[in-house]
C-alpha cells in the first residue's frame, strides 16, 4: 500500500507548523509590498500559491533525521529545525519559479506557471511591450524573493544555535544551493546537446543531472541537515549521505515516470508535458537504447523527431508514450528505482535508529518512491 503522505508529514505537527511559518512569511511579504506603494499584490499572490502546494517531504526528512539523531520534540531546538524545514520549502519554491522559466512550462501544480500567469495579466491590462518577457521577468523576481526569504528563515533558525552546530548546518545548506544551481545549468546544457545518437551517454548525462539538480536537494541534503542540527558527527553525516543519494535518485526517477504516465489530476500537470518540453530523462534514454538495440528504427525515429515538439497534440503525446511503453523502458526504470530504493532501505536499517524516527523515515522513503503524484 502506498503511504498516505499528508498523514506522514502531519506527525508531530511537521506540516501544520511549517505551513504556519510559510503563511507568516507571505504575510510579511504582503506588508513589505504594501509599503512600496506600487502595484505588487500579484507577487504575494503568486508566492502564496506556490507555497500552498507541495508535500513538505523535504521538511519532514530534515525533521525526522533530527529526531533519529537524538532530537527531542517540543523543545526550542525542534522549533529551529522546523524553521529550517520552512527554509527548505522556500528554497524549493525559488527553484520551481526559475525552473518553470527555464523549461518554459505551462503549468505548476494544476495552475498556470507564474511566467504564464503574469504574461496573461500583461495582456489583460493592455500593458506595453512583450507579454512573454514581462512574465519571465516577474517569475525570475519571484524566484529571487523566495530565495531571499529562504536565507532569512535559515539564518533566523540558527540565530541562537551553538557555533559548531550553526557552522555544520550552514555548510550543508550552502552546498545544497550551490549544487542545485550547477544542476540547473547541467540540465540546460543537456537540453542543448545532441540527443539520441548515443543513448547510453544520454542516460549517464541524465543521471548526472538528477544527482546534482534533484536527488541531493530533495532527499540527501535534508536528511544530512537534520543530522547536523542534532550535532551528529562526521561518520553519522557520511552515513546519511550514503543512504540519501540513492533514495533521492529513486525519487526523481519516479517523477520522470509520472511526467509521462502520471494522472494529471494527481500530478497537477497535463500528461506528457515532459515530452513536449523535451526533458532528457533516463526513461527516454532507455527507450532510445532499447529501440536501437532492437533495430526498431520506427520508434527511435519517432522519439528523436517528437521529443521537445511543443505542438504535439494530446493524441500524438499518447502515441509517443505508448511507443516508450512498448520498448520496455518503463520497466527498466522501475527496476532501477527498486535497486536504488532497496539500497537506501538497507542502509537505513543498518543505522540502528530508534522508533518512532526510524519507522517515520522508512515510511517517508516509501512515500517518496512509491507515490502516484
């Protein structure tokens, strides 16, 4: 049975308390914007919409890793960890605002992506200039605002912490932000490089992007961060990195499958949007490799010609998804998810963490890799 994510992240009040911190940030943002006297309400609305979504898995991984390493609930230290969780969610919002611009995405969590919404507002109000450029500019600035907020929340969380703890946590947080930025560039570069001539090289490049852009910041760094906030030693931090990376890879590989075969009602994105956007995923690389190995030139040619075609109709997207499925590539990716997640579960068991933290982390790990959205 797939774990109930909302129920998991509600344990010990993680979600409601992080949500409360995010709502407080939006309130502060509205006051700052109002003080400017300009027409800026839409910025706060867009930030609120982005921050109202999400599963809070990053915050939960951080919190329960802290608990696994000796953190005690109901203490000032617990409040600080939850503020770090809010900082992680704010950083994710910043990354999503920017990522949607770079991918030229149409939707995010069932709503128009920010750059699309601001372009629409430009047209609706008859503003001068290019609506698309206006929307992109607004979305970039929204990403910048939430990035600033993430730093503020993190700094406030550690304001009263012992120097060694604050330093250890800061190292993890700064590395996470640097790696995601580098990963975004690697993703942009991968989109610009020739695709399909050597599917195995394509797959390795896709996994490199996954590790830098998604796996570490989605799972590994939140788990390591929680341990650092509990004053874990270097051996314990290394153990968290060892299990967090394969679990993060499995998390992103699941996301890639959902991007092609997911239910739009659950994912908040139209089915096949990843295909229209031309995302260079392990799934597509495996499909090309299998088509090439099987001398299925028709499927290989279809993939090369169709991937990244934004004019694809829904029927064409369905045809492309069916072609990918017929190669057996989705089964390959499922096997890879099982392999990576299995490694992570064995390493979690080997840590010898006490309950309830151990059980919660295992359940969160299952939620990350077994989800439908």
